[in-house]
């Protein structure tokens, strides 16, 4: 797992997770206690106007978010490829809009694959999955982060 947080992240509060894709962005949120991740939205990428980034910014303000977690899709060997570079770029653009709320990165290899399998197992057809797979991947990314924070709390 990759985290670029400062190590002094607040343990409580609402968090958002972002699964950055080339066409869509999945968004998930946590409850204020940091126990459960739930899907929020699938946003269309808008590289020209940045309306997807603005929508995330608005959610951060509306929900009083304490941290945004961006999935970093490394290769299976752990290398930083084009998708991870694009996710970091998206995270930087988002960080500029939501400062001082921190943006951190979590290694999210295979979350979209896992989300697709889970949805298929539930009988959701491939065409219908497209609209929710990014949300499901964001939920997985956020749950990884929430589990990290729970482990930190248990050590204190």
C-alpha cells in the first residue's frame, strides 16, 4: 500500500475515495467513524472543463471531508505505469481544488477487476456494470484505507 499522508492523519471524520479511470471516476465515502465505505457516484471524466473535479470538490465541502484517497493503479509488479501517472496527475489537480484537505494515494491493484467479478457474481450484466464498477472499486480503495486506520487505532 502506498500512502503519501503525513502520518498525522485524523483518525475520525468522513473520507472520500476516488477510482480514476480514463472515461469515468468512481467516488465512495466513509461514515464519520471510519468503519464503512459506501458508493456515492460515478462521474464522467471532463478533462476540458474539469467538471468531475469540481463535483468532487463540492462533495468534499458538503460532507466536511477530512481526507481524499486516490487509488494508485500500479502494475502487477508494483511499477508505476501510465495509469498510475494519470491517477497522480488527477490527484494533484484535485489537491489544488480542495486544499488544505489532504490527498493520499493507496495502491489499488486489481480493484476494478475485483469489483467486476463481484458484480458479475451478483448477476449484474456487463453493460449495467459499467455505471457502477468504478463506484465499487472506489469502495474497495476506501475500505483499504479504513482498515489501515483501524490498525493504527488498535496500536494506540
